[in-house]
C-alpha cells in the first residue's frame, strides 16, 4: 500500500489571481507498506525558502523516486483536519474577495489541486489528519518504544491547540492533555 502525505496550501486561484497560502514548509512524503520511500520539501525543488505552495514538485519527485504514478497511490493524507482547512479557506477568501463568497470544502479544493497539477481525480483517496497526532505518530513510530508519553509543542495545530500530550501503548495513541497556549506563535 502506498500512502502519500502532503503539507502545503491547495493550488487554487481566486478570480483576481491571488493565491491562497497557509503555513510554511510545503512537503511530500511517500510510504510503501509503512516504510519510508521518499520525502522532500518543496523549497528544495522550487528554491523558494519556506514555500507555502501546493507541493506539486515534491509530490512528483516522491513518485519518481518510487517509480510509480499518482494512480498507484492508495491514500493521500493532508497534514491538518479538514475542518481546519475549510476554516482557513473561508477566512482567507473572505478577506481577498467578498465575505459572502462561497468557498468549496477543503476536500474539494485539494482534489482540484491534484487534478490541476496531475490530471488525476484523487478525491476518493484524500484524507485529512489531526495535525498534532501526525507529529506524535512521526515521533513514536521510528522510536521503537512499545510504550511512551509523547509531547507535541507546536505553533498551532487543529482547533487552536498548540501543545498536546499523548499516551502511546499497545499500538494506540491517545491524547491525554492539550493546551491552546502557544510558546512562540
């Protein structure tokens, strides 16, 4: 099973040509049956430091390193919850255009980004993950520990959460505490 993980803004232009940009460090990672195959930040290819763009070049590079096409990817995971992305899209578009402008759900916007970049419909493969849970899994899986307390301290995660604490045991991760107080955002 191939899983593609992405970070970066959707590739969508407003009527006036403005690009929606959120976060920092757009990137892509490709796993095959849980094994890391490729990972690269968009800035390494675009030469735009801390790029926030849709990671089109990073995705293409990961696929090329694995020798596969996007059609062969089983799941595509976006690095924030769908509700968080939808809120960011609504807030940004209302400041760029009109507060009453309708905004498509994040799932449709990201699916459109893939269609524009690669000519492939990936809507049935798209999933969104809790941002801090993604950080926690990326720390615990390579650690080799069977049990652990995992602390994620971030500028911002989903639902305004900046710090999360997880209990990891028996292959399961459970959030046991969280706070919206950011240490530097």
